[in-house]
C-alpha cells in the first residue's frame, strides 16, 4: 500500500467515526437552513357605530301626594345613597289629619274589643259583633293610609346615584306624580347605538362588542349586549343597548360619546399556507419540522393539509400555531435530533397569507 492509499484510509476512518453510532448525528449544524414564520388567517369582519353613554339607572322622581316643597337638601351633582331623603314636603296638614284619625282609631278599637268580649260571653248579638269588626277594619285602613301620607312627604332616593336635576325648587307647590328630582345611577353604565336595517338583519352573526371611548385616550372597554329594539324608527334604524362590563381606571359620564366596534363571527376556519417544500411524509402522513432555537433539535409534527394550490403552497388547517417557525427547505435531509441555524431573513414567504 502506497502513502496516498494510507492517507485516504485514515481520512475515511475519521469521517466514519465522526458520524456517531447507527448513522445518527444529533450535534450536526446545518448552516443553510431556511426558516419561516407561520401566520394563521381567517376572514374577520367588523363594523363601527357611534353611540352615547348613559346611566344604567336613570329616573325622574315625584311625590305620591300633593304639597308645598319644604326642603331639597342636595344640589345637582351630589352623590346620595339609596334611602336618603332628596326632597321634603310641608307635612303639617298630613300630621294633623293623622293625629285626628289616630284618636278615632283608638276609640273604635277599644269599643270593638268590648263588643267582641261581650259576644264571646253571649251578651252581644251577631249583628253588633259584625258592625264593630267592620268599623275597626275601616278605621284601620284610614289610619294606615294617613300614616303612609305622612311618610310620603319625604321623597327617598331609590338607588345609589347622583342628583342630575332639581326640576322644582323649595317653596313651590307640586301635585302628586309631578317630577321633582332627576337622578342617575352610580356604577354600571350603558351604551346605545343605532343599526341600519342591513346590519340589524345580521345580528345573529355578531360575535363580540367593544366600546372605544375617545375622551379617555381611546380606552377600549368590553361590552355585553342587553337587547335589540324589536322595531325600527322612522329612519329604519334599530337601537342596540349594551352594558359596559369593565370601567377600571376609566371615568365615564352620561352623555359621553363613544364608538362601538362590532366583531362578526369568523365564517372561515383559521388556516395557513406553507410552501410544499416544507412538507415531508412519515408513515404516509404529512409532517413539518418545527424550529425553536439553534441550540435545540428540530421537532417533527404531523399536519393536516386541505389542498395544494397552483402556486405550490399547501393550505394547512391543523397542526400549526400562529407565530411558530418551520423549516421550509431541505426537509428530506433532516433526521430526528438534528439542529439547524436559520439563514438571515431576506424576504417573507407567503406563509399565512389570505386565501
């Protein structure tokens, strides 16, 4: 054997040993691997409508009885708790009537009790008993009514909220049912928009809703649908009312303008497109190589291919996630455990483009 032959044998033996056992080479670095990013896509539609914020609870409050307003303790904009007196009528006439009825009630009650006792002893007739009991019921009803009238001289807040407007002032005489104070509730807020008929007919396709409040640096707040109006107005607009679900860190007020973004349901499945060169078969099933980093081996993953397009791209419906990295060239020369280094990005392929 000459010197050249000896050198060749040595080089061949060194190369054979460097490949490891069973031909596996888990530490080999392929320096020319082409990597691309998976981008899922689906057709998501949305519409934006102007709207107005309003209080969840808003009411114009009135007395159940007529009288002269003695006092309105709170000014507009003041916060009051539920049950707080927000307007008071002059109650003198009602108190006098109640006092007279109270005295009459005491007399009739005492008389009725004596008649009932005599009736139980057999010393009073059934007719006398019935008249006494009936008279007590009548005076009791009158007594309760006049006690309620005295109580109704104080108008109480029906919920926690703010005084929106003092419709009448102290000293004015108001009738029963005339609005005296307007209040708005505290806490929950609502938002109302108007939908054209074409969008109203697609309301079953609405997926979710967001409010964009420009006065709060374009804050985006989640919404919950409360109801659609069953009938349109003269302009064929249908109102939709939403509850603002989250207001942390955002200051809202009744009458503030906002926009409602309506996101429709995605009618097409989320898919991505990958080059046909990214796929290889294993056990008769399509797979791709998933890349994580240069110091970690590639991972094979099974995918579901819907179709191959004329452009040479594969439409993948299962197996890949948005943002994952895959090997798109040289996939057939890769074995489990191999590591690769991606080429510096030059251009973006059509992975994840819209169909």
